[in-house]
């Protein structure tokens, strides 16, 4: 595939979060882009329409595939028997998974790849923020919308650096390798390892092995930065057969002053920042090491990181009042729940914390995996766990009961609900003076309008 010429690309499953951003990035680069999908929701739908990339009709159509197409990019949402995929195979058109294509477009650049069960989006976002404010041209791919970035993907020929979020989930229906195995990093980060995606990695040992393969794929003259707070990660890194430079990091020195986290640098200077929580302070340290590796000195890093507000849905402030704040977070795995809840309680010690979590993923709705959530909401003053039985049926999982969920979380502060309407009623009817609300899910609590909810409880 030519790196410089205008190309003609077709996306199968263009409506995905990552896929539609890649499609937009290629369109902005000057390539010809077409695509299809059997369902497209917001914000993908509106963003594709803005750039003239929204398919004229919903559904698959093998007639869209022809010899004028230089390559097909296949999304994970499609299936092996997709008619467009079959047509492309019959015409011998090159077919790329999302990560394969990203590598193909960045293989002449220094690739920074951020992996880990948690924190990878935040670390990637921090690096991008600092590079941008220091006028360092770079390509990127990140899994959340960021302030000041029109698209979550940028691919051009000029930058010498590419910053990529390294997801461990599978690449495509016909490529069962984890995405981050395909990036072959020059500089890599692993933030931590906590079992997830049990439908793909049925044992924790199997899950850890994916990170070892990722680490062993780093170029021999490259670097690996990893969090020393994770004992299992430290043990895994010690077994990695790779001559790359390895350096651990831990939580950045800091203090909390009246609800504001303040970094303490090596000279004792104080730098107030807008994000908080132990994981974010570890993420920040990882970002600092990466930025230093590409030439950003500490002074420039601190000046830039002061204005970093966080990635979308990662401890994102929805609405703020005088004595009440409302945050939302993508947290859904046990380690993320524990860290996010603890961070918010520690940041506002004198406020009651009401934390709500939706069981939405394959892992979280699995009766056996539920046991991993033991004590993960213990730092909340009141914890509400919601799940929708229709979601369980849709994922073709065995049913779980409210009692199963309550027993799995293992703390008396937990209330289990199967009605999102009932949960909203409880929230709206509370008196919110000197309280904070935290809502965590990879879904949306059956379509809750968070801005409207924030207005109701704070205004």
C-alpha cells in the first residue's frame, strides 16, 4: 500500500467509535473514503454526516466492493460472513484490521504505544496534550474525545512521532490477535494489569500473557515504562525477554489542598493541576517519562499539564455547584471502580459520596466474574449497582439475581437495582448539599441525559 498517494478506502462497520474517527482522519488526509454499517448511532452518525461520509443507507451491500478500492478496513462489529468482506476476499482486495492499518500508516515513525487494563486513554491523552502545547507535530490514535482535538485519530506523512492507545481486545472478526500486538512500539507504557475481557481471555494467566507478548514486541533499542505499584506487572516485566530499556514509575509526589491536587516537583515547587486520584497521578508520571523520552523537559511538561482537564468520560466533571459536584466515568472493571471511587472520596473528604455503577459489559454480567468486584465500592458512602436483564439476554448470558450482585460486592453500603427509572428517582429526590455524585458505566444507564440530571440535582 502506497504511503504517499491518494488512496481509495472502504470501511466495513464504519459507525464504530474508533472506525469512524479513522475514516474521518483519512478523509482529512485527502484520501477517498466510503463505508457501510448495519447500525450507526450518535455521535458517530453526526460526525460522519458532517464530513460527507455517512452511508446513504443502513446495511451491507456487496455491490459497494469493486476493483477501484485499494484496501478494505474491517471493524470488529462485522462478522466473518459479511457479504462485503466476502466480496473483497473474492476480488483479492487487501483487507486490514484497524490496528494493522494504523501500523501500516505509522511504520516509518517512532511509535509510542500505551497499554494497560486501566489508564491507557488518560496517559495517551496527557501525552497528546503536552505535545500539542509544545508544538511537537505528531500522529495519534486515542479512545476518547479531547478538548482541542477535532478527531480522535490523525494520520499524516510529516510527523516523526505517532502516539497510539494500545487496546488488548481483538483486532477483527478474522484476526483474533489483540490490537496492541500489531503496533510494534518503540516506546511502550504498561499502566497495570487487572483481568478483563473474560469472553476472550478465560483465565488471568492467559490475560497476563498478552501483555508479555506486547512487551516482547518492543524494538530492542526501545523503552518500556511500567507502574511499580502493580506487583503482578512488575513480576511480568522481570520475565520479558527483550533488551529494551526498562524503567518503572510510581505515584507522582503531591498534596491535596482544599479539593485541588498539587504536584510537588524535584525542586519542591508546587504545580496545581485539574485532575486527581492516585491512578491519574501514576498516569501523569508515565506521561512525563514518555514526553522526556521525545525531548520535552520537565519544566515544559509541568507548564502544559497544568491545563489538562482529563479525557472524556474519565472522571469527567458534568456539573459543579458550591457544595456539590457530579462526575461521570467510563469505569466498569473492578480495578477501575475501586480506583475511581477512592479518588473522588479522597479528593472531597468532607462530602458524602453517592456512587452509581452499571453492570454492562460481558465480564461484569458474568456470574463467576462478579466475584472480582468484592469491596470495590467500599469507599462510597452510598453505592447503587444497576443492571438491565434485557442486556443479559442480549449478550446470551446466564441470569443473575440482585442477591448475586449484592453478595459479590460484599459491602453493606450497596443497593442493587434493575430499574434505571427507580435509580434516577432516588438520585433526583436526594438533598445534594455537601454531597458528590459519581456515575460509572461503559454504557449510559439506559439513555440517561447526564447534563439534564446534573441540572436537576445541582440547580
